[in-house]
């Protein structure tokens, strides 16, 4: 029966889409932000300090700082990797 093969192939295709989606989400989750989530302005690298402030990136307009103010994206029903 041709319909059984088509149905089985569609499940494998769905599985492939879900796996690729998870891989892309994991890659996105591991990257630091490039723009301020509040106003969309590009983030600026913070100058290094002797005290090691821990600030890597910041927005010069509203004071948003990475990683202090960063809330990584989450998927519904899943814990971050």
C-alpha cells in the first residue's frame, strides 16, 4: 500500500524537523545577544577592568548589561540545555 509508506515517511520528516529545531534552538541559546532587547541598539563591548566587573556587553542608551540583565530564551515545557 502506497499510503502506508507515505505515512511512515511523514513521521520521519516530522522527527527530522523537530531534531533540527532543537539543534537550532541550542545554538541560539548558547550565543550572547547582539542587540539590546529593550531598544534594539547594537551592544558595545565593555572595557576590561582590573577589578573584573563581569560585564561583557552593554547598551549605551539604557544601561542594559550582559550577562547581568540577560534572560536566555526558553522553549515551552523544556529546561535550558
